[in-house]
C-alpha cells in the first residue's frame, strides 16, 4: 500500500512537471526563422481600397491578422522621398531625403539585411524597378545620394551579404561611364551567376542576379507575372538555407502610376503586388516559422475616390498631386512576432520589431521619437522625387 502511494506521488510529480514544461513552452513566443519584408512603393490605404473597389475583388492584404499605422516623415521633410523612406524602413534612424543607407551625418548604417546576413541567413531582393533604385538600394548600399546608380551597382556586385537579386537596371552594370563591364566581373571574379530572364534559373545556386531589363521593368500587363514569379523563384533558393532567410520585395511601380495619375495602371500594379504578397503568405502559412511584414515607404498622389451617384458603383479616382504626400501608410503582419506591428509607429521602428520577432536584440535601435523629424505642418510641396 505504501509502495502504491509512493508510485502515485511520483507519477503525479512527473505529470505536474510535464504540465509546467508545456506551459512554459506556450508562454515563450515562437521566433521567426525567416522574414519576408514587402514594400508597396507609394501605397497607402487609398491605393489598396481603391483597387478593391475598382476590381470588386479581395486582395491579399485582407488576410493579415495584425495591422498598424506608420508615420513616414523624414528627418528633413514632412514629405519623404523613397530614399529616406526606404532607409528608415531598412535601418533604425530617419535620414534626409535623397540619402541611401546613411544617417543625417552621412554615416553608414546597418540595414536589416546586413544584420540578418551576419546572423547566417541568406538574403534576397525582388523588385520591378532598377536593382539600385532608391528603395531596394537602402537595404544593401551606403551612398549620400540616390542618384549614384553606378556606385550602388558596384556595391551590389561586391556585396558578400546579398545572395539573390531579381530586378531591372542592367544598364548600370554594362553601360557604365567608367567602361567597366560589371556583369562580366560578377561572373568571373565575384561568384555570381547572371541571368536576363527568370526562365531556366538554377535555383540551387545561392548567388545569382536576374537583371531582366535595361532600365525599369515594363508596366504590369507587359511584364506579366514577373514580380510574383520572382518571389516564388527567390523563395525556392533562399528556403534551402537551414539558418533561415531574409527577402525584401517591392511593388515598385504603384508609385510610378500614381505620379502619372494613371488609375488603370495603379490598379494593375496594386493587383500585381497583391499576387506577390499572396505567394509570401502561402509560403508563411505552410512553413510556420516565417514572418511576413507588408508596408510602404510613403503615399503618392493624394488619392481619393468618389462616386457621383453616391453608392460607389462607378468609382472615380482623384489625385491632389503628382508627388508624394505625408499621409501615413499601413503595416500588415503575419507570423511569429506579428503582434508587434500594431498601433501607431515611426517607420524607423520596423527594423527593431523585425529583429525582436527573430529573437535578436538590436544593438542601436532608435526609440519611437528619439530623433528630430520634420514638423507636422509646413513645406508640404517640398518633395518632388520618386
């Protein structure tokens, strides 16, 4: 009888320890192994909802369980350009308009891509603009001016932290003022495979560039599914890394369409970006260890929608400017750490949130408002850049 009682107590103790262990595991949040960071250039809520009204279709953005608001003002202007906006999203400080990967004192900053590459993760970028255009450049380059395209291309070619680049902008590699053929150097000296199309990519290769156009990629209908197919291609490669990966994706030409006040193209570009977001979401849902963060560098066009009949059966798009605005943008998040991306935040806070989701303590992350930014009023036409 005594032995039976001792056995019962021992079994009870084991069960209690097991329950305690399970409870601790449930309390510990899952850390993101992979990160897919997606930027709709020029895309705020009007572009998303306007596209939903125009098409009558749901978009991938509606599937995100966590949503927040992002203040896009730069360190120099109420209205940011893509260089300062992209730098804030990639790094942890706001900077002046026109600057890429550098702070207001022209000191180079570590981007989220830099940090995660140093953690052993493979990295990639997929965009529909130049590979060295303002937003993608902020993730791998450090230059005082966004217009330094050939310097940016050289930094990309020589980068030991970037594994995959899928973009346009071939002319900055093989039609350079210094007469250097960077494409040949990339293949012969720097370990890259270089392609000019997504067809027949060796996705087992962990270092390749697809430069599919001389300049920016064509508009959405002409280029077809280049962006979603590029995301799928990059994921096939990067997901082979057991240490995880970081992928940045930009729907670059939503911005172009809004600058041109071209509503048809704006809708087509937003739908195209939504398709790419859906591929990322499907991957994350199947994987279980992937954080997907979708946001924008700024809003373009001051877009509003009206219907003369009053019931939005015949949507009319109206633009107040051909430039950017200071309208805040939305951030959408799914996966481990997604709950961090709610409420009102500054654009330079996203890097630290992503690192926290990955279980990495940022070394020099700026707090919410620990640096001066342009005031809410004044200089509303101060930015005319893309």
